[in-house]
C-alpha cells in the first residue's frame, strides 16, 4: 500500500509523541498533526509524575527533541470532541491514532466513599502537579490519613502527603501547592495493602525513597513480614521482591525508642477496605483482615479493625475515559482493538482509526513498553490499506482557523516553557509551573509581551 500522507494523533503524552515520531521514521514525508487538549504537551510526565522525581521528568527532554525536529506539528489547547470531532478528523486525515491515556481513578465501591475527605489519587496528583483544569486549593487538614493501594502511585501519594513543605522548594511546584503543603498538619499516615509484602507492586527504589524523607519514621509490624512459604519463595526467585521485603524488615527491626520524627508512616498488610466511616465527614476507615494461604492468595477472615483517620486516599489504579466517536469498553476501560487497529462491536476494523498507550492496553507498563506499544500500532497502521480522504473532506486548516483561535503551537509551548523557567530563575529554582489555563493560553498564544513573562505571578 502507499504510505498515508496525513495522520492525526490525539494526545501529546509519551504514547502520542512516540507514535508520531515512529510514524515519521517509518513513513518519511507523512504529515503528522499532534492534538492535545491541554495548553502544554507531555501528558502524564508533566501532570502525573511527582515533582520530587526530576529523574523521571527528564523524559521530557527526549520528547522535546522529537517535537523540536519539526516533523510533527503540535496543536495544543484543542479539545477533540468539542472543538473538533473524531468524525471530522477521520474525514480530513488518512488515519487517526487515539492516545488519550488514563487520567481518572478506578472507582472503589464501598460505603462512605463519597464522604468529604475521601479522595482519588488521580485528583490529588493533578492538584500537586499543577493541572490547569483542577482547583488551585486542596483540603490538607487531616492529622491522620489513610492511603489504600499497593503500587507506586500509592507510594507517591503517601510520600507527598507526609513531606515537609520546605523539601519541595527545589522542585517545579507552584506557590499555591507549596502553601497547601506548608499548612498540612499531618502526623500519621497509614498505607494499606490487601495482600502481603511479597505481592506489592512497589519498586525497590520508590519504597526506599519513602524512608529517606526528612523527619519521617516508617513503622512496620514484624508479624506482617513473617516468612511463610509464599514470601520465602518470592524473595528467593525475584530480586526486586527480595529488595522490597528486606527494606521492610529493616524498618521493622528499628526499636520504637529510636523513632523520634514528628511524622510517621505505618505500612499495613493483609487488610482490605470495607467502609469509610463518618456522618458528614471522614472519621475512620474500616478494614477487614485477610488470611494468607502461603501460596500468594488471601481470604476474608471476618475480623475487622477500625482506624481513626480524617482523610482517605484511594490509589488502586488509573482509568481511561471514553472519547466521543470512538468505541469504548467500559468493563476494561480501554478502546477495543486488534494490534492497535480500533474495532467496532462486531470486531471489524473501523477504517482509519487506531489507538496506542494506556487507552489501548490499560494503565500498565513503563515508558519503554509505551514506546514498543506505539511501534506496534504504527506498524499496524502502515499494514492497512490506504484511504481516499479527498472527496468531501473538510479543510482542516480552515476548520482550525474558524474554531480554534485559542490553539497553541510548538512556538507557543516554547514561550510557556521560557516563562516557567524565568519564574524559577527569579526564585533560585529551575522552573515554577504556571497553573492557570487562561494564563497558559495567553502566553502560548503570544498575547503577552515577552518582558512580562517573568512578572512572578503565581496563584
């Protein structure tokens, strides 16, 4: 078949950028337009990675190089489904790749989940990462907090909640986030996992980092680390699991008299959430103890324990949301596909429609798997027959000009990037993130004089 001449990619996070870049390599000369709903690119790396993880955020540098090469046209601040429809993109381009990711929380269906003081991890992460579509304040008013989850997101949420605000002053957080953490009265954080220490999905590095926080002690019950057959087998077979369990055993061996920090993190295992307690506000969390069978499985014991907390954060996984005009499996929260080619209810490929990233496979895998996943989708796209999009196709340039005067291109992003770095330089930091959509749009659209970019306004 002939290579596509025009392709639209929806979503400018790592998955979308990788797909766009790979396409320009495998099909040179293809015009690729990269659409993004937010005023800035980079998706979850910018708005989902904790600010105290600069090593992971450096992924932006490689993504920047891909966009800077000029083979991809960046079009930010355009909401597909509102400003432009999927149907219009499919008519105007030979192919459309959907790479919108997963940005909401998997629901937890237990009584009390809707009480004030009950939060999803995704919303909290969006707040402290300066997402332009969330409130600028967060109710950090609890002295005792519970976090439910056994993955790295649960560790991120726990670490950020327990941190002392001054330790964040070398990051890119905005002033409103720093002020929120500075007023945080937290003293105790309880992190709960349904299964045992050999079954958590903590990376050894992230777990150790939790114990390296200023003025924070980690408390683990030695009984939870008892070496049953499953724990012994897993630690012998898998080095990361051994490192995780050894780290916890080191914490468990610390005498209570040696724990003198003003804040504590308690790691709890074999407990599953049953209900959030309280009438008008979170007042506690009821957990059911789980009984391990020595083979990695647990069963409900019928014994319950109540923990007195004033806030509960659920970090049990991210979920994708449907994009208007694209099939969506609400059970798996993914787009149904075959090797990246989107299929309809009958399993037939929808011509010209493809998907990649977490919206395709679920919120699993690291950046490396995102890149290989994008390659699979692009190769599938190139294997499909070409489409004639000329007859009756909308003029995408006229459409964008008529509806999307607020769009931000690559040069607009560079203006935002420069403004954030200038704000940081004025305060002795590398960058301070600009958080308000209106301000980002003004700067990105070139409607603010360059000399005004560093006026220090932070909300």
